C-alpha cells in the first residue's frame, strides 16, 4: 500500500514501521531520544541487543523485488532538496590537488578496478524517479541518473560470499556499510546525475550511492570507494547510535 507517497509493507494490517515499534524493535531509538548519541554506558548492552533485533526484523521484512513508487501528481524537490555533509564546508573534488576522480571497487571481487566518471557514464544507465526518505521524517521526490549497483557488481565479479558492501567517501572519511541484498536492489544506483543535470557538490558530486530502500543517512555522498565484504563494519552515523540497517 502507499501512504503519502511512501510504499508501506503490511503485516496482518499493521504497517512495517508500526510493526517494528509495536514489537519492541525500536527500543534503541527510544533510549537515544532521551540521551545523546549512544546514551549512558549502562545502556550499551540493551542498545546492542535492540540493534540486533532491529536488524533481524528489517532483514526478514525486506523484499528484493519490492519497488519504490512515487505518488501520482508529486513534484520533484529540485534544488530544495537539503544538502548534508559532515565536513566544515561543502566537499569539492579538486583534480589539481587529489588527481582525477576515480571510483575504487575492491574487496571480495574477481576484478578489482577503478572507474573514472567518464567510464561510469559509458555504462548502461537508468533514470530512477523515487522517494527520498529522511530519518527526520520528511520525504522528497527526486530523479537520479546513474548505474545500477548490480551492474557494477557483475562488472567486477563480486563474490557470492560477500554479505555486505561498504560505501566510502571523501567527506571527512564518511562511510556506511549495507547488507548485500539492499546494495544490489534494482533501484540502488551509483548516481552521477540529479533531475536531468550532472550532480553538483551540494548533493554529492562527482558520484554518490542512492537507493529508496535506505534512509538518507545511509546513502553515502562524495563516493570514492565501494568494498565488498564478508562482515559489516558500521558507519559514520551507525557508529554514533543510529540504526545500522536504516531500511525503509
């Protein structure tokens, strides 16, 4: 079903978010609402337990074939889409300082490689008009141009034993790791375009990962590395108490 433009998975008449709250899967969120970051050290065991429960529930609920759909009549947010980054100023890739931008793809792959922006653009592209879901509760509609992550995984020969993918950036070493199923969802892309134009620095240029199956903070901007891994390794916000799975 769709509510306010959001695709909702229902379980016995209860929507997915309501189910997680009702089941106690969001205990950690309740603690964090009252405490800064991870909260008091005494709560660590409970928080870790709640996080594991969250991850198990969300993994069980995820459907690789489910596709995000924009509500009919919805408008693209365009340049009103907020710009978020952790550096003191907007991160900008400077060729004269860093050299030519390349996307490094490594880890559990047969053919590690580096792709320039031009090489990325020559790969089969998709145009995904989808919802952007922010952890703060708002939703925006945007059209992303890029390459499906599953295309990149096939190109490098990602191992079937890879269970997680880490997306790393040059925004103060920001990174977030994902479960492999979400990373290879058909709407997960390495995007280099937004609303028919090349991606600009405010929204993650030269390239970023984007998928409507994850909350905004999981969608790493200013992408430099994709690493296929056997185990998860946290992330910038998830290491500070945010939910690691971050699914929608």
